[in-house]
């Protein structure tokens, strides 16, 4: 693969991740409104011994703004997209594992 195509793909992936992160930050109200509540929750959890993030009785703990503003579908979509991307990258890497440069160029 051409080096500039790799750089371009990496830059595009970085831009998509940056935009998704900024969108998520803005849609949840940013860090400031939740900073005090988050600090209190962390301190209370440290005092009480905390709990599991995944509890079969409760499900997966999701941040309050995502849950309250009805963004669970979008959250599930992002999680699913990242899972598909991870599986795709794993399949891509395993396909080319063990091939030398001449065999890669032939494919």
C-alpha cells in the first residue's frame, strides 16, 4: 500500500474520531456541569467500596446525560460501530499475517 494512502487513511480516521468525540462531549453537556457530581460519586464509591460496572440485575452503567437525554440508541450505535471496526481490523490483520512484501503486492 502506498505510504501516502496510509497517512491519508490515518488522518481521516483521526478526523472521524475527533468529530465523534467532540459531538459526544457537546451532546452530553461537556465536563463542567457534571464535574462536582462526578467527584462526589467517585469519593462516595471509594468510601463504600464501589460496585461492578456490569451487574446482571441492573445492566451496564451508562453516564446520566446519555441515559436521560434519550441518546441510548446513538450510544449503542457507536459501540456497535467500534465493535465492527475492531473485528474488521482483526480480520484484515490476520489475513495478511505471515505474508512477505512480494505476496502482499500480488494481492
